[in-house]
C-alpha cells in the first residue's frame, strides 16, 4: 500500500489517517501510546527526531499532525488545555504589547487577558465585533494581535473572519481565531485569512467529555517557531495518554458533527414553536441576524443552541430540575447533551452590567446538543418546560 496524498482526500479520511500510520515495527494499525519520557540516542546529540517528551512525543505529534491536516494548516501544537494555548500564545507578545479581543470572548480567556496578561504588561481592549469595522479605531502602534471567537459564547454572534483578518493585517497585527464552537469540520479560519486557529480540544475535537486539552494550528513558520519555543519553554504540554484519547475522538469528528448539527437544527426549530420560549438563537435559523454571514463563512451551523425562556430564573430552574437526559453541567461538545444557565454558571464572574450589555439575561439558557436520538431530547425538553410553567 503506498502512502495516500491526504491533501486531496475528504475530511473524514484525513480525520482517520493523517498522522496515523500503522506502527512500522509491529504493523499495529493503531500506533501504541508512546509513554516514554526520553529516547535513546545513537551518539551524543544524535537522535531519531525525539529526545525528550516535553519537546516532542510521537503520540502528541500524531495528534498535532491530524488537527493541522483538518484545519488546512502546516503546523499543529498540542497543549495541556485550551487555556494554556491562550497563555502560551500571549507569552510570545512581550511586555508593552496591546491586543484587541472580541468583547464576548470565552470567560477564561477574558479572565486571562484582564487578570494575568495585564500583570505581565500586555494590555487588552474588548470590542463588540458584530460589525467588523468597529475594530478600526482601537488599533494602537503597539497592537500586535487580534483575538476572536465565532460564533461567540453564549449569544452565538457571528464575526466576519475575512474582514477582521484584512483590517488586522493592514495594521500589522495578526489574527487568532478560537474555533472551538465550530470544530475544524464546520469552519477553517486559516482559509479565511486567520494566522492562528486555536481549539479547546476538551470540547468537540475530543468529544467525549473525558480529556482536558488544547491545540493551536498555523501555516506561518515564524509564528509556529515562536509558539513552539514557548510550548517547550513553558511546558504546558498534554500527556501522551490524553493525546491518544483525543486522537481516537478525532476519528469520528465528521459523523459526530453531522449528528450534532442535525439534532441542533431540529431542536432549534422545535423550540421556536414552543409556547414557553421567547427567542431561539441558532445561526442556522433564518431568524438569526447574521444567518447569511454564517452561511458564507461556515460549512454548517454546529451543535450549540441558546434560547430565552418566558418567565423568570425560577421557571428556568424548575425546567432544569425536571430534565431527564439533558444534563445540567458546564462545558460543551461532548456526545451527551449538556445544558447550562450562563448568567449563574459559565458567565457568573462577568459583572451584571457587562452581562446586560452582552445580552446574558437570567433566562438565557445554553444547550450543547448531543448525539442522542433527537426525539428523546425533544420529549425531555417538552415535558420539563411544561412542568416549569404549571
Ligand atoms: C472551554 C473553552 C476554552 C478553554 O479551554 P479549556 O480546555 O477548558 O482550558 C477556550 N475557548 C472556548 C471557546 C471554550 O469553550
């Protein structure tokens, strides 16, 4: 069998074969987990390409190669969490730098920018980027980086990646896109002009709610070298075992994402008609204000649905108490459906004033639609909503 040219293959084929060839010694179809921390050298300083597992590990490299192939990038870098990807990238900027971030960025990223990066001399400005040109007036001579997420969390606002990339580049800044919500299956920011794409692997890429991990992908050699130097120097690398699990999860990413989306579309349409629901936010609905932009820059709409219920937080809590299959928990992107109330859970640390600006009201509910049978999910929501308004 000759090696296939994976560049011309479909996503599902790459998800299975990129960075994963049978073991050359035993021909094991799934390469063994490489647990060794160190590698024998044939002469001092002469080695196989691996010398110490923090700097490089075969299981990690297999995972990094696979995600890079799925994002259409040259280089992948694995990390111990999505948050450590952020910390490591920001550490490449240096004191005296400025960055611009979308205002409804992931809570942990906001905390890192405001409470940690600021102490290390990196200043962040937060901007509503639902209209791309809003960013223009916030550039400073020392602005080195723009950080966005799209769709945003939990209000699922869509940001125009291509437009932001053009403006950032015109100001000599590079663009990082956190692509966690879409996964590489539904959106490839590098093809839209982004310089680095990052993921919390914890979510869709691993997909089974049993690994905390992160990854960054870029095609820019200079950026790759800077981030790779910091990956090795700061040392927030994932374990080989976690890389193995994430690589295994990745193999089914295509079919999982297809099912997540199919279920999400069905549930969004159902909720739009439910008498207890005030509004449904899902980029796949024609009622979403940026539906056209989502259609243009995404290959699908994903598995996250947010909605506002009628009534008060009391009704929301009652509904949550009656759910049977849909689990009340933070996080997202796993095979099981998870539900949460951002105002009191994931975004509880955001001030009430900022929550009001972002539209994170007490009755806003975020649903990470799993891959269960959709009839069961709808029945679960229906009975819980009915009981919440008795
Ligand atoms: C969860 C998440 C992160 C942080 O990743 P961890 O793996 O939890 O450290 C970053 N960005 C987004 C969009 C996330 O959902």
